[in-house]
């Protein structure tokens, strides 16, 4: 029975590889550990894993702080010392090893290098590359893309733009764009660039 559960823990690690983002991998691993291999016999393991999942979700949603990172480190240490089974200790090692890597710090600063955390990214249309074909608008199920398709009898067009409040970041528009005119950018990086541009204008 124990061998089967340990094997399931290894399966969870493999399943977590469906994500590129390290934080997403960790969150998936902890969530699946809670619903599967965890026996719940020791409190540091069961309560610690539950709190770690909450902290990881905060980080993914762009609400994470350094306090969340410190809490996950503490949880991993306590689980490693106090868990009564190998499954709990292995999970603690998984957490402690990943939390030290740079993607966690980047997420706290508002950047997901793999562009998988939806709260930290947005889709934009690059006007210089857009040929105004309207394929992205046709495929958007959220009606998040506004603008006018190119027509022979029009001399000017309303450029295509993505309404961020409507966009669910499903990625369908990127798939159909023939010229790569749709780009995924970090929300924070975009905001910082706009602030910097405004500061330059004021100085001039």
C-alpha cells in the first residue's frame, strides 16, 4: 500500500511538468499532494501543506509578498523535521528546493518569466506588425478585440486593440495571427515603461 502511494507522489511530480512556470508547478504539486498521498496523520504536514497552497496561490495571483516566501520556507523546514512519513518529508524537500530559485522572487516583483500566471500578464496588439485582417477578432469568444477590418473602400481604420477587462487570456488570438502581431507582456513591466515615458515627457 505504501509503495503505491509513493509511486503516486512521483506521478504528481511528472504531471506538474505540464506547467513551465515553477510556481505553478509547485502549486499543482501541493494541491495534488493534499488530495491524494497525504495521510493527514501529522499536523505539520497537513496544515503546513494547506497553508503553503494558499501562499502559492497568492503569489500566482500577483498578491504575493516576501512574507509568503518566508512562510513557505518555514513550513518546509517544519514538515521536514516533524512529518512522520517519507511522503511528507519528500514534499518538504520539494518545497524547500524550489523556493530558493529566482522565479519566486520574480513573481513577488510582478514578473512570470514563463508567462503562465494570468494575473501577471496581458495580451497586446503591436500596430506595426498588424495587417488588419481581423482573424483575431473573429476567433475571440470574449469580444475583447475591437477595431475595423481592412476594406478596399476605406482610407483609414480604427486600429485593433485588446480590451483588457474583457480578455480572459485564452491564447486563441495568438494562434491565428499570421504575422505575430499579438504579444504577451508582463503587466508590471508595461506599467513601469509607461510611467518612465511620462516622466521623460515631464522632464522635457
